C-alpha cells in the first residue's frame, strides 16, 4: 500500500512541475506579445526598458515553486491521541476556553486562519509567537494554517502567549491540538537516510540526544558530480569520487553528535536506482554515472560486514537482507525514515518501502515510526522563513492519513552543532550557480529575505531551525 501511494506521489510531483512550466511558458509568451505591441503602438524603446524590470520582478517575487493556491486551506486530520481544545484570540493573546495542564514536552499545534495584507503578496507573511519564535507562510496566504507552539507551553497555559501577524491578520477562532508527551530520546533510535545528509537535515537534534543511535545510509549519492569534473576528472571518475566522499560523510559526520563509528553504516547502493531495484528485486542495477555494478567501493568504511558484501550486487533483495541484519543487530525501538506521502523523492519513497518490507515477519519489531519530509510536493521553499525560526506544519491539501505530529525544540547551541554537521557534508559545500545567487540577492534587496548565517546552500536555511518536525505512528 505504501509503495503504491509513493508511486502516485511521484507522478503528482511530475504533473505539478509540468503544469507549472507550461503556465510559465504561456505567461512568458503573453508578456512578450504585450511588449511587442507596446513597441509597435507606443514607443519602440519601451520594451527595452520594461523587459529587464519584469525579469527583476519575476526573480524577486514570482520565482518560488508554489504548486497550489495560497488561498487554499491546509487539510489535516489527527488521530484520537491528539486532543483538541477550543481557543480564541483576544487582543492577540491566545485564550484557552478551559484550563489545561501541560507537562511541557507535548507537541502543540494551533489551527488558525490567516489572511495576508496587500504587502503580504510581495513580502513573506509571518506570525510572531511572543518574543521567542516567528513562523512564515506563503505570500498571499488566505486560509487555515497550523502553527507549531511546541516549547511554549508555559506562556500558553498562563495566558501570556501573544500572536502578532506580519503582513497578515489572524482571523476568527483557533483550535489547539495537543499530542501526548513521549520523549523518544530515551529509546534506541535508528535513522534511515536515503542519502548522506538526510539524517542530519531531518533528525540531527533527535539522534544527537538519543540514548542510543544508529545511522543507516542507503545510497552513496554519487550522481550529479559536475563539481568534481571541474577538477579534470572524467564523468565516471568524478561520480566515484563524489560517492566515496559522501560515503565517508555518512560514517564520519555522526561522530560530531557522539554516535560511535560502530553504529554508522553505509550500504552503498546507487542514487536514483532504488525504484528500478524495487521493480526487479533480483536484478542488479548499475550506477547511472559511476560505471559501477558493485556496491563494495562505497562500503569500505563500514565497521561491520553485511549480507550484501558477499557479492556487492546492487539488488533489492540484497538491500532487504542488509536491512534485516541491521534491524536484528540494533533492535531499534524508534525507526526514523522518510514520510510515505509527504516526501516525493523517489529514493525516499523506496527507502521507506524497503524498511517496511524488511520488517515483515522479522522477529524484532520497533515500537514507533517517526517520519520526516526533506522535500515536498507542493512547495520547494518549505520550511519557509529564516534559519532559527520555528517550523509550522507543511502544506497538505488532502487529509488522506492521520499521523501524530512530533516536534522537538532545539536551542541555539544545538542549532549551531547541527549547522556545523551540515557544513561537513561535501554535497552542501559547492557554491550555488550564478543565477541562483543573483536571485537571492534580488530577493534580499526587494523582498526582505535574509540569507542563512550558516552557509550558502538552501538546506542551511531550511534545516537549522528552532524545531525538528516528524510524524509519529506507534506500532
């Protein structure tokens, strides 16, 4: 069931991208026709003046990949263990309609209705949560949204939590959802990372504080090695170098969080080949770019031997055997892996499917699944806002499954440690293309967007936050 949902998700992402690009081409064609008409019927020099101004406006205000209307409501349903409490906003203060006792570690989600101002179509609308947090939303927002109040239990229950809209207004009544307290950091945790850096992006704060952590990376992430080709290497040589570096990263970087090398494993399968492996479980799937049909080059740093080491064949059956061996050895109580429907990356979908298939009939079963989304179908900028800000619930336009939100609060020292871990990842180090750097400069000048203080790659802004957000399901 999860696998079919994942395939459907990939198709939806492709459809959204295709529609976005078609609309963009149509808009460009209409704009060129208008400029041509102005040049013919008004002044010949007018298009020459307007064309660069229109390009600047596009890059500053209309270049976000937003595949839904900001006026649509987010759709969420929560399971029975999430308790709803009525609330209202009085002069910006959140008032609960009945007294509430909180331990302080619960995940708190406040459902509100936001309406952006006219400035909120050009500058990012946001809600300030007291003096401690700011959570940002889409330009032109007009609908139900879900604020993450985790970590604010004390001012909330005392009636001192004030919400202020920036370029938006909070309207009508609110509803507070309380997910039960469950400190999963006191359990054995295994993080499943499709690629090196996925574990750090999604769960560095969690796994750095867990009682016992295993980090298992499925692929070497060797493709798209143009940065290494600039060193004079052939395409396959560059891909092999990149894969070896990312394999090293997957073993070495968790040591920064105190995870022993003996609990960090790189399985060395090939990037973007997991779907093909799943479709033909016994057939080896070679690397697209590295000229390899043997995974053992990327497994050389592993501290233990695995079933797939015997022949190095990149097959789905070997992947399942490797995962079963690791699950039996580590016996994790909490499994952390990509969300089956929110995250559309094909390797992420297959990673989740492989773990669930490996668990079938296994003598050891985890107690809890925690799922994360490092990519989204509908909004490539989520989490929106700046480094250090909180993470509101992401856009979801169909409430197809009920998951319990689970959020951790990271203080500034933990955020800095997470940023340094990401900075060690070789894939986040190359400079951005010139066009992307120019776009960010224009957005900084004209749209008020701030760069991350931790690094140039977009993931420093997205991942180094006040919260880490997961979706929980107890088994």
